[in-house]
C-alpha cells in the first residue's frame, strides 16, 4: 500500500511539475513578451512626446525659417531660376579670380518638396580665389547648399589649385516668388 501512495504522490508531483512548465510556456512567457513589447512602445511614445513638445516650443522659429526658405526659393520659371544661379556663379568667379573650366547644370526632382538645381563646377585658381568664391557661395541670398568639394594641387608648389564643386539651389513647390 505504501508503494501505491508513493507512486500516486510521484504522479501528482510529476503532473504538477508538467503543469507548471506548461503554464510557463503557454501563459507566463507570452505575457512577459507582451509586457516587454508594451514597455518598449511606452518608451517610444515618451520619446515621441518629448520630440513633439520640443517642436511645439520651437514652432515660431521653425515657421519663420520655413517662411524664409519659401521666400528665398528659386523662381517657378525654370529659365529665370537657372539664369539667376548661373549669373551669380559667374559674377562670383569673376570677382574672385577663379577660372571656370566646366559647368554642368541639371534639375533633380524632389518628391513632395520641389526641385533642386544642381551645378557641377570645375575651376582653377589660387587659394585666395577659391576662398573668396566659396565665401560668396555660402553667404549668397540664394537658397544654395554646397554638396561636395574636391580640391587638388595643379602645380608642384600648390599655388595653383583645381577644384570640383557640386552645389545645389532649391525651388520649393508653391513658393511665393
């Protein structure tokens, strides 16, 4: 009789152990995974709220900057926009003493924003001419952005420099120009 009780007790303990393992696999682990997922979502939402709050605090500055960008956008007329940028570039090169050897302009469409007028420029000059040209480009009222710059020495002393620039101008859809 004692052996039957012991066998029954061992079966009950084994069933309880199996039940605990099954409960862990079916209930506890999935609930913990859901808990972790929710905790990660809460962290993400908290970061989103903080970012949104920061944007709301800077709303006036952002709106003013966007208005400035829209007002300084290139004109909607493509020929006029090209002429504006290319004339300014020629003027800066002439004033700085930079000798332009190649200009390759092209329009790049930007989805849901507008167009970008990209200019690839190859030129030669000394460091003062290059510096002056880059200064004029960076401080221009036009919406220009210097994308790439590659400078190389054209002589042994490094007095004559060759430069390849890629810069672009922005034309925003619906801008008041």
